[in-house]
C-alpha cells in the first residue's frame, strides 16, 4: 500500500522553454572564389517542455520539488550555412488523467488521457536567421542577422484526476475502504473512526475470465465539501473522471434517503454534470438491520439498483459486484465532465 504522504495530485511548476539561437553573420572566404557572399547559418530552435501520460505513475510526487523546469536553448548558427543545433525538448512524465493550467491567466493547456499522449506546456523560441537567409538580387551582401526568439516562460498548475471506472461516494466511515479491500487486493487503512482515508485509493477488480475494472475509494464527503470543507475540492476533483458512481449509504445513519440527497447536492454544487453520471446505491452495514425491519427504513426511492451489503456477513457483495460489472461494460469511458481548474 502506498503511503498517504506519497500521493500528490496538485503541483505548481515554473517552466522556462529554451531561447532560439542567434543567426550569424559570416562571409564565404575561399581561394579562387571572389565575392563569395554571405554564408551565415540560422540559429537552432529552443527546446520545448511537454507533459506525457505514463501508465506507471499514479502521483505527481516526483515532480513536486522540481520547482523550475528549464529546457536548453538552441545553438547559434555557424559559417558555411550551417544551422545551430536545436535545444533538446524536456518531457515531464505524469499519471494519466493529469491536466495543465497556466497560472494567472487560467488558460487550459490540455490533459493526457491515454498512454504516450503529449501536451505542449511551454514552446521553445524559434532560431534567428543568419545573413545567408537575407540575400537577394538587390541585397547581395546583407551584414545583419536575427537574434533568436525567447522561449515561453510561465507558471503552470498540474492537477491529477484519477481515471477510475467506478468511484465510491459516501460520508466518512461508510465502509468504502472495507469494500475496496474485499473486492480487490488493495489494502487501504480501515479504522472505526471518520476520515481514515485521506487520499484516493485504487484497486483492480478482476474475475476468472481476466475481465477487470478500476474501483476508487475516495475520502469521505461531508456537507459543505463543494465549498472546501473537510477534504472538499481535493475529493470532488477525482469524481469528475469516474464513469460510474457508487453511493455508499450506511444503515446506521438515521435517514439514508436524506443522506443521498445531501451527497448529490454537494456534487451538483461542484459540477452539475456529475449528476448525469449513471449510479448505483449500496446500503452498507446491513448486518445491523434484520431483513424484516428494512421495509420500515426511510430508503432512497430512486429508480436505480439498490443493494444491501455487509462486510461482516458478505451479504449482497456478489450481487453488487455483478451489477457493477454490467454497468462498467455499458458505460466505460463515457465520462463527460471536462476538467476544471481548482482555485489557486
């Protein structure tokens, strides 16, 4: 299990793309070649800075402390019309699901959703032209060249939104981590008090036919989370990329139906499109309520599948798992919520 301190889903970086190399003023000087003319080469382009999706990464920890990322500048042009070498591009490898925003202007730079997909964060400057490029029938001996263009310099924010097929949504201590540990090999922290999950946890649910889907255990959602209370926006951001929501409603709550309304209200306040996602309901801690007394409970009346489950007796686990597989096969990859930047 990864330590909580290792999970980083938000970083700021100062990027300095390389400057373009200057063009050179040079003249062809060879024996038996009178009036050789200009032969100054162009400068090389400065290196650009990209981010690239890497499936082996799930956190931004390794770039959190870099602070400044600087690409090399292009080399100056050379005589004999030789172009200067380009500055090498810098590629920042990030987890799939990472989006980039320019600090200050708030401009959206892009996001990586597939392995190997790249997004340009800062463009290198174009190399300046040497005096050979300015020759013409009316200007046979240009004695000037261009300086290279400066590379882009900016501060960017990288924000990670985990890509999961199913995101569990519920209050603290609703049994999300327990269900994750039952269905997958993940070993999240489980304890009889709220907020034992401080960072998202992922697990892969696999059957005997090697079919699998990704299940996310996210920190508990409390009232006011959409305004930043509790783990607030840090939690809600990861719901955006989930294809399916699984509401976890503990039966030791006095009113599960009201709890569902409050959870959905927080999602709606954060981003109304989250309520358009398909969802299922798991009524947890079912061992606390006998079967003949469940009809007396104030249960959600939503026209969606509802399952009574218990980690103690394993009641309803297989039925819920079967329904999740069916939903994943139908809705996988259909998340429609576009990433938005968090407040600075």
